[in-house]
């Protein structure tokens, strides 16, 4: 059984401040990067 990894995608406002986070559960770093990239459409994101 494969383990899942937990990630947080931090939402960044235009001034560079964190204003929220989104918890992600992914198979690996690559999947987390893809999911975070999809979130960039709404907000600036730092994984």
C-alpha cells in the first residue's frame, strides 16, 4: 500500500502576505506541483 503525502498550498495576496492555505493530499511531489499549479488561476500560491 502506498502512503499519501500531505502538502499545504499557501495563498499569497498581492502584497506578498499569506492569507490562507489549502491542504493537499497527494501521491508524490509531482502530483502536488500539478495540483498547486491549477490553484494559481485563482491566487498566487506557494507550495
